[in-house]
C-alpha cells in the first residue's frame, strides 16, 4: 500500500486482520454451538421426563376428594338414620374432613414435589439461556457488508461484546446448571424411595 493508503477503508491491513480473525471467530463459534446443541438436547429430554414425573407427583399434593366424599356421605347417612328413628341430629358424629381441613399430604411428598419443581425450573432456565446465547452467537457471525475497515470495526465491536458479557463463562456455566437440576432430581428420587 502507498503511504497515504495504509489506513484507508480498503487498506491491506484490514483485510489481513479479517483473514486472521475469521478462523479464530469460526472456531470459537463452532465450539460454543456444539456445546449449546448438546445442552439443548439434554435439557429438553430431561425437562420432558421431569415434567411428567412432576405432574404425577403433584396429584399426591391434592386433597383426597374420594375420601372426603365418603366421609361426608357417611355423615349424611347417619343424619338420615337419626331423622328416621326420631333421634336428635345433634348426636350424629360430624366428619372431620372438610375442604378447609389441613392437607393430609406427607412431608416427603412435599419435598419430592418441591425438588422436582425446582429441578424443572433450573432445567428450563438453562434451555432458555442456551437459546439466548445461540441467538447472540448467530448475530455475532452474521455477514457484514462494506469496506474492510467497516467490517473490522464491526467484528471488533461484536467481539468486545462477547468479552464484556462473558459469553464463554456463561456457556461454561450452563452444564453446571444442568448438573444442579439433575442433582435436585436425584435428591427428590432418593426421598421418594
């Protein structure tokens, strides 16, 4: 390049910079994408399994309406008998089960449901973060038009954003979040057994 062309928008230095940065960026993006793909598949499958078990476990937290209905029907039968025999209905034993009765669910059922709900929440949050990072990475590698100087500036601006927002650290923490979700799930499973 001529002396006055060394820093022009089409100078050779910008093309060399882009040629050197290109493989680095592609390698970084490819590694992040591979990691995110594995995380998304695992988080999706794990969330399906946990949500199925959560829906089954949450039924144990519901009041036993069948038992409640039976107790109230027995009370009603006793009231009818008392009326038929002329006995005072005040002497009929009242059912202790009502809709206002405290829940009869056991503490382990609550623990299991709680652990599994938290596990599902962490797993779905991990999937959400993975999708967000994947979209961000897609924007990072989107093509830029213009002279090499403009392309180099935009590439550097995007790379500084990756560094500022600690994208590699976030990608590194996503498997840890999945491990936490799996650990909480297994704790709930142990409590259940």
